């Protein structure tokens, strides 16, 4: 600004300080504007922005930090010093915490921790009709489950005072009055009916002017004051400067510019009921909370224009921005409930680990340039950077999430796995009072077979139940039954009657149980698969699962645990085995099929059932067997 204009600018600013916030101040300001030789498009922006040649100005004397209820004037408001980096996550409490919101929170958390900055949580509950405290509490619980602890916000406090927008209305009113006083906002008395009629007329005429037509933008101040005195309702609208271009350097998308006049009309700041609109609140809060970087979803990109205009008009520096890509389902549509679980609470209930969730969420649109897939929390903090977040949409792959969860689950100390398992059993009503002995045994038996903590449930249920009749319907079982199964079953029942079976299981020694099985082999002339598969069928009632001895040992830990799943004792099993042999002579006397392998069993599976059947079967195998299956599958895929 040239010297002469600077003098007039300073004089004008001094006059502004002496004027009240009421619209009656407008004529005096207009006269000052005329003397200063300012154009209409640059009116009333005294020391509060960077439009045109006007320099950025500080607020002058700022009072001590006040809570929203104490704010009476602009002098009461003090922004939090920007100092270290400050990142924020600002959810609207209108539902559950979606994985997209969780990823946004994670990215801000990781950057705050990486830079020794502050991670802020702010509740944006200006949508009074949809916002609920129940939803807020659910989101807070999800953030805590994920381990995304925040430095400032609800339940922890901080230098910004209130961190719920519904508790900051006094601040927004003061800021809106400030914008009115400085000419960046004005009262608009257009009713919703009038605006709707104008929109419909413009659409019918094919007009491009669908936005607000600026009817009250340059209204006579005397008429404005009369309407206010008469008690007519009005909104506050922001005065969009002609020719203004807003430009940001987005850390994800690069340089982005908007021709403001072509993009939007004068937009509302405060509704007629006094409730501030979303974009106004966000801009004010980001400024007063000292937010240095706004990392959020790309759907908020268009909001940046309005927020930037408000920030500049109030004299605040714009934060850095990073607009992250959307998360899509496997059909390339925006991820939603129809794709299955999408909320953190659902994933928690299904048995996912928080560290696995943040590992996978971090990879939805980011990588560190390596082929690494598994990260600990500390590794993510060290490696993550917003500049490596891609602008392309991220695809939510449930299979990969399960795999990553399995990696984290199997890497847990068995004691930690057992603790998670205990909570799972109670939550899913498998046992009402699982003992430490039961949980420790089941943890060792199932950990290597699980991708989700909940995967242990069907394994332990199969171990406790005895479903020989149902299992006998498979082709694989029928081949086993037809191979002189009755003789082996009689030997097992006899061994049980002598106490040998329970004795072999009681010690929990795998070698001792295997010795008992081999003894049966010598007695019946069997060995290898022809021995172990029919023994498995006879004593467990199934053909898959963990070690037979470990499954049977589970029975000894059930007493006092309040089982809420069927439990079949040794005695009952032997009785059911004898009865089964008596009642199914047709199966036992049938000819042995030429092929008794898995290929016979797979013939009864439809093409639609194959993926789930494969997943179910492979999940029962040990890690070494699973690797063998993977190698075979990859070879087949390579062969086309």
C-alpha cells in the first residue's frame, strides 16, 4: 500500500475501533471508504485480511483466554499460539465412526506424534437435528479403542476452552459481528420462500445464476436498521469480493485455485435462528485453536473456498491443507454399509485388533516407498508423511485386512492373545466365566489358526461338541467309515472303558496321546492317515481342527466356566459312537470309494460355495500347511 493510502488506512482503522458493531456504523464507514478512494469491491476490510493490496494485520490488544460463555467482545478472544505443529480431527456426531473418519483421525494423529506436535479432537455438532451425545460417546470410545489418544479436546480440555461447537456460539456471534463491522458480512432479510422461488425461476429460464443474487448486499443502511428494529429475522451473509481467487498448496493434490465469483455467491454465516453454519464455525475454530495443518477427506475440498475467505477476512493465516482420497468398496463405489462392516465398532466386535486396523487404514492411500505391509504403531509414526499420500481413490480390501489382522494376531504374546480371547468368549456368550486355565489352553491351541480373535470360537465349539452324525454326511467321512471303521471304533470304546483314553489326554502331553493312537494302530493294523483320520472322527466327531489331544483336553477345563455352547463329555462321546455304529450299518458296510481324498468331498460344493468353503477349510490348517496350500494355489494361478 502506498504511503498516502497507508495514512488513510490507519485513520480508518482507528475510527473502526470507536464504532459499535450495529449496522448504524455502516454509513460512517462508507464515508471513510469514499475518502480513502477504495473501490466498491474492496470496501470495509480494514486491517483484517489479505485481499487486494491490504496487508495482513494482527487483532491489536487481545485479552486473556476466555470460555465461550465469557465472550462478550472481540477483545475477549485470544487464538491459541501456533508454536508447534497442531493437527485436528473434527467429526460430526451423527452416527458411528466410519473407517474413512478413522483414517483421517489416524493421519492427523501420526503427523502430530511424528512432529512432536498436538493432536486435537473437536466435535462439530452444529447440525442440531442429527447430532447426539450418544453418537459422540460412541466415536470417542472408538478413538480410544484405536489408541488415538488426543492432547486437547472433549474429556481432556485444553487452551482453546470448549471443544464442542455447540458450546462456542458466543464466539461465533462475536466473530460474525466483527465481519459485519468491518464490512465483510451483512444482514440478509430474504426468506427461504423468496430464495426458493428465485432458484426455481432461474432454473426454468435456464439461467446460470442459481446462487444468491445479492439483494441485500448493498442495501440502504437505514432500511436495514428499520427491519432490525422491527424484529424481522435475518441471516448474516459473507460479502464475496469480486474477482477474488483463492489458492492453496495442498500437500496431497498440489496447487489448487478457485475463481470465487464464478464458484459461489454471498454465502450464509449465521442462520436466522442464530445458529452458525458449518463452514463459518470450522474456519473460526481452526484459527482460534491454532491449527497448522488440516488433513481431511477430499469431499471437504469445496468447503475450503468459504473457509479460506472467512479466515482471510478475519486476518488469520490459512493452515496447510491435505485432502485425502475417498475410500471405495471392491465395486469401486464409495464405501458404505452395503459393502459390509464399515464402522470401527463393527470391526471391533468381529475380532479385529486396533493395531491391525491402524496398520491397514494407514495403507489406504499411503506407502513409504517400500513393499512393507506390516507396521507397528511406532514404525508408522516414524515412516508416515502426508506428502506420500496419493490423490487416487483407495480400495478397501477386506481380504487384505483379515490377512494383516492375522499377522498381528499371531505375533501377539500368547498371554496377550489369551486376554483378548477371554473378553471375546464373554462378549460372544461362549462362556460366562472363562477360567484362566481354559483360556490359556485354548489360546495355545488356536492362535496359529486365527486371523480374527473370533475365529477361535468355532474351533473351541467344535472341540467341545461331538457331531459325528453330521460329519458322516461328507464324502470324505463316508470313505473313512466304509474302511472297517466299526473295528477301530470298538477298540477305542474298549480303551476308554479301561481308562486308557482319558489317561492319555489328562497329562496334556502330545507325545503321550500320540503313543495311545499308535497303540490303536498296532492293535488294528493301521498307520498313517488310515489310522489318524478315523481316530479323529471317532473321538472328536470332525475331520479338521487342531491337534486331537488338545481338542479333547479342552473338555477337562470346562467345569466352572459357565459354558453357553454344547459340551459332550468323554462318556457321552463313547456312547454316541457306539450308537452311531449300530444305527449306520449301511455306511460301515459300504464299499470303499476308489478316491477317498478331498477331491471327492469338493464335488458336493457348488461354484458359489467354493470361496467360503476354501477359506473355512484353510483356516483350520496350521501355518505350515497353509503355506503349502498357498504355494500350490500360486502355481496353479501361474499356469493359467
